[in-house]
C-alpha cells in the first residue's frame, strides 16, 4: 500500500512525497532535509534555516512514521510544521521553499 506525506510548499500549495521504502532521513544542513529511498532516489526538502539541532529531520521522520501507521483509507498524511520549530534567531515560522527529487 502506498502512503504519502502531504507537505505545504510556500506559495505553491501541498505536494506529496512517498512515505514508503524510506532508507534514511537526514538533516543535511540547517536549511535542508534529505529523504533517501531504497531505490536510490532522494527527495531534498529545502526550508527556512533553523537555529540548530535536528528539529526538521525529527519532524519529517515522525511524520513518515505517522503516515505509515494510518489505516488503508488514509493514503496521505497532512504534515504541518509545528509552531515549536522556529527559524534561526527566532525570526518566525519555518516554511518549505522547495522539494526536489533526484
């Protein structure tokens, strides 16, 4: 069964990313998270820079786990970035600016 994350990308609505066959979720920089799939494909999620830590990686990982635990009648999980994740220097909310698959 296919499962998807529904992520809001600033100024262009929601986008779906596969939540199945995930090999690794990594916080590449303070402004990007990379999801690596077992097929070798990668999804790079570019977002507002966070001050430190792995908040965005943890958010994406937790969202994938939640998506996979939903029933078969819910193929996508709407993942909204929590207000507790703030941009570097406390300058406001974190938003996703780009999602690229390679």
